[in-house]
């Protein structure tokens, strides 16, 4: 840290991304990426000609991309915001909807970036513990008077909450934003994006990083009422108007035009997830009922960190969190069936 850093940031505990090692080829089940490449149409559209146009700035309004996303979801382009990964949108939301007087609230076990944004902007964050089985009690989010952020499905547990519960939270918090982070919704959750027509305080955030195999392109999108989207645009035009590069924009449009490819991959991942969950249970693991592209599991035969290290020695990377409440667990991204068979065999080898 230099002596020039603002003292306000000196104690900031930044987000730690999952490992992206270069020392050897791992079976990478640690950062919830898709094991499949982007759709053939994406590869075709991001052509040499498009690279040749990189001398020009991209469309700051992302007109075509927003039209396509709106049409796919039965909404208007004014209800759609797009940005450089959904992390960017979460960042904008904390900037736009919270301040010294308006705090935020989220669960104790959820996406690790929420508290980082809270700290970055000096926001008072109410951390609400999940129940013993990692489910969320929606009534604890009623009438909070602060921005509420809920990942649905949650990370790293993969557990979901119902639309009825989300409605209850929206209705009891009319004066603050309820942000539903649906990064993993395509793997078996139910999106609440249609509710943006009913609730002005709902912001639904999704990403191309998981189900559409485009983590490397950095593209996220959000749905909300026109005013909420304008608020996010205010932040965008005050920080980085060209927040999506030309190649990502083209790739994002092509991915929407390849919906069948995307559905096929999602179904393969769901199948591999259910196979892996059932094999892990046979091996004595406690596994949450994940509706995401990852599993969250612990064994009483081996500690969470030890299993992570043993798997790493065998060339398989999973994600271990050292947080006390979940330190016996590992989060295992679901890869291809072949990768998951290797993973299950490695676990069995370690345990027996
Ligand atoms: N929300 C959740 C719950 C996540 O797990 C992630 C991925 N780390 C993100 C948002 C951010 O994803 P991206 O920025 O790649 O869209």
C-alpha cells in the first residue's frame, strides 16, 4: 500500500477471486465457469472484420443488445441495463442506491463481493444469518428500509427462495431497492424478471458468465423499471460510458440468437450436477439441494480444506472458503459428465 492511498481505503478487505493457476492443466471446478465454449455463432460473429473495427468506440447505448435482451424477456429496452459483467452492475447498484444514510442488507453466507462494496463505499451493512440448514427466512428481510441483496440461487449453497417470498420482501420494502442476483438462475431456479412490471423497487441482475459460457467476455445485464435503469445509467455515464467493448457486444448479441445451444448446455450441466450430487451422497457427503452450476458439500470423514488440497494434488481444483461457518464444505463447479466422473473417482480414492 502506498502512502498516497486514501486512508478511507486502508482497511479495505478486497474480494479474492478463485485461483486461475498456470502451473499445470487442472480440471477446473473452482470458479463456476461453463465447461463448454461459447456458441458457434458467437465465434462466427466475432470475426476478423469486427476486430478490424476496434479503432471505433462501441455504441454507448448498446442499442441492439438491449433490444435483443428485451425481446427475449418480453420487456422494453428501457427496462434493460447492460454492463461489464454483473459485478459491475452490483457495484453500480451499491453506488446508486446506498449512502451514509441508506444501508444495505444481505445474508452471512452469500456472494463474497457484497460486503466488499459495502466497505468500499462506507455503507452500513446488516448481515443476516441464514438458518442452520442455510435456508433464508424471508420475514427477516421485511421492512428493513435499506437496499436488500439476495442471490437466488444463493452462492455458494445453490439454494433458492420462492417468488412468493420475494414478493413479500418487495411489498414490505416499497422505499428501497430489492436486488435479486440471478447469476445462476438458468440452472433450475425461476427468474423473477417478469415482476419488474409490477414492482418499481425490483432490480434483477443476470450474467453471460455461467449459462452462456462467456465469463471471459465480461457481460452482465439487469432488468428494472425505467427509472431504476436510468439511475444505473447515471452512474455509468459518470464513470465509464463505453462499459462494453465492441467484441463483447457482438458476442452478446450472437449468444441471444443461439438460445438452443444455451439450453442444451444448461441441460447437460443439470444432468451432470444431479449425477455428482447423488454419487457424493452415496459417499456419505452432506450436499445442499443446489439449483446452480455448482454443488456445496461436506464429508464427516475429511475436513473441507484437506479435501480441497488432496483434490488439488490430483489435478482437480474446487473452491474452499475458510469462513468459520462453511469451512468444512467445498464448492464444486459442475463441469462435463466426463470431468465429474473423474472428480467422483478422485474423491472415492481420497476417502477409501
Ligand atoms: N453474482 C454472483 C452470486 C456470483 O457468484 C458471481 C460470480 N462470481 C457474480 C455475481 C459475478 O459474475 P460476473 O461479474 O462474471 O457476471
